[in-house]
């Protein structure tokens, strides 16, 4: 299998949207453990979190993955 080169230091990622089974648990990890900030929430179905005050870096949703 060919070896992929490592990701260059300083690489930035724009927006990532993740399907999660449990929004509260995901927020507990991303905000409570990793330190992201909750920017906006749509009830129990979706939330948008940020590092450094940007409108959001990660979108979390349960639209097709709840439970």
C-alpha cells in the first residue's frame, strides 16, 4: 500500500458536518472535552460549534442518525 504524505502543519479545514447519534453526548465531547464553543443550536436535532469565535467550524446533526 502506498504511503501518503503527512498533512502539512498549519493546514486549515473550513466546515465539517457530522452525523451524530446523540447530540448531547457529541456536544459534551466537542465542547466539554475539546473546548469548542456552542454558536447556535436547533433544538435537539442540530448544533453548530466553533473554535475562536468563527460562525462555525463543525455542524453536528441527528437528521439521519439519531439513536
